[in-house]
């Protein structure tokens, strides 16, 4: 998959658990885990906005694009 999710790195930098982020963003832990592992097919802009707000980051900090994969 050429689009990568860098949620682990951001959580580590903020010293936050996935469970804590799920509670703050009001998303299920299962759905957040699907996003974290890169298995999500889509993400709502409202969810992306909420994650970025809690982690104090930009969407580009959370998502990346790797040429040549996929």
C-alpha cells in the first residue's frame, strides 16, 4: 500500500496509548487499530481532524506516500 499511516510514531512522540487516543477522539479502539495497521480503506475528514487536533499534528504528519509500493 503506497499510503502509509504513521500513527505509532506520533503516539510514541506524545507518550500516548492507542486506548487514550481512542477515548479522546471518540472512536472505537478496533477502528483506530485498523487505521494504525494500515488496513483501513478510508478515513473521514472529521476523524482525521480530531486525531490531528488531539496529537497536535498536521494530516501530512499522520499520512505518508511511498512511491513504487502497491
